C-alpha cells in the first residue's frame, strides 16, 4: 500500500494550478500541507480550486526557507519560473525532501550537473515533471522499442504546436533571463524529451533553424538530428498557430510504426502487414504527481531522473548553437 505523502506545492501560477486540480483527486495518497507563492492573487485563485474540490485551503508560506524549516514535508512539487528551479530544488533536496521539479529542469547544463551531484550527495529522489517520461504510454513505448519487438529504429518524426507566442506575450516566459528560451524550451521541451526517451541513445549532431517571429525568444523551429546509431530525427515546432496545443510523434522501425504524443496520453502501433494503427490500451494516469508518488513507493524505477534534465540542456544548447549559425550542423557535447 502506498504511504501517504505530505507535500507542498511551490508555485501556484497557471501551471501549478493545473497540477493542483489533479493532485486534489489523489487525497487517498497525498496531503497538501502548505502552499508556497509570493503572489496573493495566485493563492486566491488556488483557493477557488480547493473550494471546488470541497477541500480545506492549506496555509501559504511564501518564503521557501521558512517552509522547509516549519513544515514536516516528505516531498514538494516545484512549479515556478525556470530561472529559480535550480536554487529551489537544491534547497529542498538539502533539507531532506524529495522533489518533483517542473520542466525544463534548469537553465544550463552546468546547473543540471550540479543538481545531479546534490541528488547523489543527499540520496533524495528527484524527478523532472516531463509528462511524457512519467506517462504509462511512453514507458510502454520504451519497453516495446527496447525489446526489439518493433525492429530497429530507422527514423523519428515529431511535431508540436500551440498558440504560444500570442498566449505568453508580455509574460515571464518571453523574458530570456527568466525563461531560458522560447517555445522549444517550454512546451517544445516535452517533444524533445519524449523523442529522446523513445530513441534511447545520444544525439550526436544537430542542424537547426529558428524564428522569433518578432518576439524576444524563438517561437518557430525546424530541426534535423542524427542519433549515435545513425537513425535520423526531425523536430518541428510552431508556437504561432491557431488556438490549440497538441503534438504528433512517429517512430519508424523496420517492423512497425509507433505513434504517440509528447505528453503520452495515447499510443498506437501499425505492424508489418497491418493496414492501420491499432490503439494500445493502458491504465489511465492522473498526471505527473501520481506517477511521482508511485516511484517514491517503489512501484517502478524513476523514469524521469535529473539526467534527463542534463540531456535536455545539452540538446537545446546544440539547437541554439546551430540556429545561431543559420543551420550549420553542430556536434552535441557530452
């Protein structure tokens, strides 16, 4: 039986509140003992979610150091602007608290390596809240691909889209010093990470073209990459399209085509000799927190450790470097 988890939600902005709705459906495993946000309006909006769920609003402690000192916590979910992820996650780990950390994990590869060292030194659990890595669909996809049942991976095609540019205009997500990047570092990070999970090997070379569409950060991207095995990957990101948010990822193997999305949620396979895709039915998920709690209880190994944050930082660095050179291929550094 899963042990109850005493947790605090750090960051009650739009994304934090989206996660909160799912966490409140998991009161059989989770006690939300505190919130942590410096914005009274964010707490007020969170209060409405607790009221809708007929649950008591926990106290807000806006200072992280006081939260860690005054509350008995098993774990935290950090859903704050990207620039503060590193310091907040490190403080929580050093306080003996397990951490689920919203993507992208950190701003740089150096921060990622430092956080991995902190994880190792403290012995605490650190998971990155990549919905894909934590989803049953991507875990099953990885199992199928590694088993050899689908044959050898030949190529991967991935597309993600959202009306991101207009939707985040004037907000912190378009301030590079706080966000660390644009559409491909934010929503697009889900696509980059899930493709890396599915590929199961290192990217060795990347050619990329990006366009800011008149904004401070990139909102359009086209990327070609090569894996260590020689398999080819294409990424396409459009953050300026109609109001929507979706993705499509296809893994072309010698014996089958696997189709899924950046966040998991669904999985289809077309095998050799079949004329169409067949859905793969898996147990439903209540999101990243449910999967994190399952990892804490030992139900399965951590599918989204901080190493995926380092992998993401290295890949995005290569994308930026190639885009800055108008698509000249660059090698991915170790």
